[in-house]
C-alpha cells in the first residue's frame, strides 16, 4: 500500500468532532481518491497541508506565530511539498516557524481536519492564486522554556499564550471561532 493510501485509510478512520470536521473529511477523502497531485502546491485548486497545535507539557499554553500573510496570530504549518507523512510536515513546520527543537507528538493520530480557504496573495514577489488547503492537524508538545525565533519570511513574532487567552490574539474571526476554539474544546473534552 502506498503512502497516499495509508493517509486515506487514516482519514477514513478519523472520528469527526463536529459537523465541520465531518464535511471536511468527506472533501479530503474525495481529493485523496481523485489521483490529482494534491501533495504538491503546483496542484493549483487544492493541495495538502499540515498544521501543528503546539502545547506545553502542562497543557495550559499554546505556541503561536504572528503570520505575515494573514496578519494574525496563528498555529504553525505548511505545504506537504511532496511529503505524504503529514505528521513529519507538522513537526518540521513547527520547528522552522518557531525555532523550537524539542517537539514531539502528543499522539501520532490526526487531531483535526480542515479544508481552509487561502485568498490570493503575493509571496516572494509572485502572485499566488486563491486555493484550498486540505489540512491535517496534529497535536504537538514542546518545552515552553525553550528559546523562540521567528522565521522572517513567514512570521514577525512567536510566543506562548495561555489557553484561556490565545483566542483573543487571533484577528481572523473564522479561524478563531471555527478552528482554534474547536481545538481548545477538543483538548479539554478529550483530556489530552
């Protein structure tokens, strides 16, 4: 069985937390069954991405970066760029975007699924058309005492936020209310 099929089976086994995850799971499975090159950003309409919801050991803080394109505090994450091990992508992106080096999965299971809209924007002097991120989110743990470093070409700040305050820092209402709030609820209700 190839890596794409492995991911498809993992997504099929994922138990949605709410209606958003239920609907987005259906869409992800359609794309995973399509044969389209969705693990590469050259797949213009939609491509795979992975995000990390990074928490500290005591689960009372969340690590976020101030994302330049979205002009908001956000989770870390990025494009698969050919990699089908999306947990590996989530860990790599968390390290690259925050400077942390000691990060590990709380669980290797998928924490959340999302289909995210990305508005057209400029990146490195070139226009990127509007598209979808077929996103898989993992829950990661890092040491909140470790030094942080921003990634100049992607974010302008990195910081830990108390879980009861992190939503107030987010400027994107849909991400705050539909995604980040859901992630906090899942952590609380499923005792991660």
